[in-house]
């Protein structure tokens, strides 16, 4: 198999403002192939430490690298200054972990950058516990802080890589305000795509 051509994360981040997240899914091995040792090390070497991650099962190994693309909507006042957190789970009960502050955990945009601005796609990458299956359940949260707390999230896309394992992907359509003053008047969004991922997996096996 030919070696995967990787683009440095700093260059990836420079495109985050204007490019759709699915066009940036470059952390997966080509054609969802099994990741080689050198491929995983290149990705893991650019990731952050597992600080600010709370695992469902204490003592879990941080052998997986997650890359998360968060797209803020383009409608008026869609951006926010609040702290955004994310919980990811597999289909199995009891699995999962929580990233309390995405920007502090794995923000790639550099010092002084304003995350979650209107129309932007922000990229985050770091280590977290491996899940027993593809991440398919998501809880997105806002702490409601800052001068403008309301946030309209359009989508979240996740890729997970582990050495000598297939890349796992999940796409979560959000299309919701996380705000106290806009419907549905809550600071969180829950999404579940487990059935969709299982259906795709069953089709691939046929």
C-alpha cells in the first residue's frame, strides 16, 4: 500500500474558516484501510495531551486520536463566546468520554483565535479513550458564558484513529440553537446516529 500523503495540521487549520468539514477528513487512512504505524504516529504526534477529558470508565487508555470538525451556522448571531464541550459514546451502554472544553483540549487554530464564529468550521484534535465501536452518540453542550452566549451549531463530524485499526467516522447533523433565548431553549444538543452507522456497516458486509 502506498504511503498516505498527509497535510500538516497547521495547514489544515488555515482552511477551516471557509471549507466544508467533510472535505477535510484527511486523518483517516485511504479507503478506510487499516492504519499503519507511521500513519498513526504522524497524526498522534500532532495531537494534544488528554487533559480536560473525563472518561466513563476510569483508567481507560488514551490510544485513540480524535479529530473533530465543528461547523457554526451562517445565520445572524450564530457565533458564540461560550465554552463548548462534547461527549462521545459508542452504541454500547457505559462507553464514552466527555471533553469539557474543546478549544482547550485540542484547538488547532492558534493563540487569540475566536472559535465558533458565524459560518466557520473549527478543527480540534487530541487523544481520548478508545471506544468499543464507532462514536455514534453525541452530546454537545455550552456553558452559557460570554457576552453572547447563544450559538447555532450546524454540524459536528468526528474521525477516530488507532494504530493498526480502521478509521471510524461519524457525522452529526445538529441544526440547533444552544441558547436560553431561542428554541428549544436549552444549552445542549443530543444526537444519535447508531442505527445509521449499523446500516452502513451491514451493507458493507454484503
